[in-house]
């Protein structure tokens, strides 16, 4: 097994591991540590069945089933695989979408931070990918916090933010949700803006997503201005990696220390990704003892 950083900011490529064949606990311990250190792991040239993907993802923790709202969209709704595996796709078969999130741009975010306990990790497998577009970007929020100017740090060191649950990362209003007219009253969860990572104790900026975010206790205008400054700062190229997909790629990212986004792609191109999501643990504030 060989582990090679993808760039100076984030991510590492792992060669010499066949995920379908499985591996022992010692190998997984090395992978797990590399994943914590690099935030994102890339495995290329994999060939996985849904069951093999689910088995690999489950090494990282208990799996989180897709929410009913996403599963209901899918052509395989009701099948056994649909229980633990999500499908991200723009493909429509017999008039029904086979997966979620379509082909548009998905803005920078961490997954499902509108939950009190957001997922720990996501695993994404490139089953079928377009020749161009649809790159997935990742940004390292350890680095963003560590390198943040003191003037910006001071405003959020002990702050908490509300993470809105109304919209998907593709910008669509979720079923049954109302448009948000006052960010202070948005539905969702409140998290520390700087967390202490539950597994390695490192401090990381934790923003979730920009839309309808609100820094608790601030005037709305002040919160908006601060959030704009933070977002301008934290998704700079120097903290980021852009992944160009090949079929057979597997990406595993730490949802607590990273942000990600997806570029748009040609609606006529087919893209089918399989995803598993790992259930989270509580996120303590960086200032917590
Ligand atoms: Fe996402």
C-alpha cells in the first residue's frame, strides 16, 4: 500500500488496495489514520458492487440510510440496496430520476450539518461519470482555521451558528419546507463555528453552508457580513483540491474537517455515483475542555 498526498492542502491517493477484496484491521488502521491526517482519500480503478461499497464504508462506522425524501425519488426505492446506499445521479429512467442532486452546481458545504449530529464521513464511488465537468472540490478547514488572520478569528472563536435545513446543496427547497424569510428563525441545528475534532482533537472551522446561515446572537447584517468574509477566505485554492472523476474512483472524506462542492456538467451526460454516509458523533466546540 502506498499513500501519496494529492497536493499541499488536502487529500491523499492510496494505491495497492483492492477495496472489493477487503483488508485486515491493521491495514484499516493505517488507512483510517491517513484519512484523519489528509481529510480525503482517493482510491482509483476500483470495481465494486453495491454490497462491496457498503461493506467498505461500514469500516468507518454505522451507516446512515438516505432520508425518505431522497429515497422516494429513486427508481430503486424499496430495494434492499436502497436501505444503505444513496444514488447521486442526473439519469432519468422511465420518467423517474434514479438518484438525487441532478446536474447543476452544488455550492460549497459539509453534508447534513442541519442535523444536531452531522455525518462523520461520506464515501463516493464513481459508477459512471461524464468525460468533462462535474469535478468535486474539497477544502481543508483545519488549514483555514490555522492560517486565519487573528482579526477574523477573534469574531468567531467562541461563536455558534445556525445551519438551515430548508435547502439542498443543489439549491432546491426540500419537500415540505418553507422559504426562509428570517435567517434567525430558520429550521436546523446550531453548531460551534470552530470545533474540536472528536477523533484527533485538532481545531477546524465548521461552516456547513452559506445559504441562510446565521451567527447566533448577532445582528443579521453583522452576521451576513462576517459570514461573507469567512466564506471568501476559507475556500481559497490554497486550501483546496479539485477532483476530476474517472469511473472506478472511490473518495472518502471527513465531513467534520472539510467542505466540498460539485461543478455543474452537461445535462445530457450520464453521471451515476453511489454514496454511503457514516453516522456522526457530537461536535464539541474548540473551546471545550
Ligand atoms: Fe455533499
